[in-house]
């Protein structure tokens, strides 16, 4: 039995044949988070990266370059964010005797002025440091309520997110 034909809702003509060129484009998002457990909406900045890449169809890969912050795709709804904060704070409370916070015995990855943040690493552990999203017709594909966030699990900090757009396009940047 033959495989069923794929249905598409994409109104744009896909890039194919001689017009299709492999593309790889990267950018870096630099930001300062406002404070602990803050949800920073990166969606508009990621849309800009995709637009600048001129990739018509492909993927955008996002990678948080930190171990006490995370990336997530979810709804931008303040009460939902409060629920997420409460859940993570119950799961990994600050000051719960994290071994990482025992500076008198810890011997690696210490910097002057180090603050106890074992809770932030534990919270980030159950989240993701990367997301991969589709690009179709030159647009980032997200559902009706979906937004892309960096979740700060530690204190206010400078953060970096690496963005890599891969795919095909007509005139890649």
C-alpha cells in the first residue's frame, strides 16, 4: 500500500529546484534578566533572527549558554507563570542544603563572590537548555498561545542565547 500524500496548509510556494539553496545563519541574543524566576519573552527577537536569515523552510535551534537558566515554549499568561514558579520553588527550594552551596568543601568552578545557587541549578536540571522549532514559509511556526521564554532560575544576570537557523532559502543572508 502506498503512503498517503502529505497535506499542507502552507499557502506559500515551497522553495525547490534551482531556487533552493542550503542556508545556515546564526545570531546571539544578549540580555539582562530582571530577577529570580523571571520569564523573559524572546519570541519577537527570534522572529527577527529568522527574518534576517532569509531561510524559507527549515529549523531554528535555540541554545541557552548557562546552567542556571532554561528555555521553554509556553503561554504568556501571568497566573500560569506563577504556577510554574511555585512548582519549581517547592521542588527545589532555596537554602535546602544543596551540596553545591558548601563553599568550604567545594573545590571546582568557584569564582570570587560566588553566591549559593544550588537551587537554581536544580530547577534548570528539570527544564531544557535548548529548543528546536520549525520555520515554514520564512516564518517561525508557533501555536496560537505559544511564546518562547528564557526562564531565569537564579538572580538577575547577563544571559546569552545562541540562535542557529538551518534550512533552504532563495537568497540566504
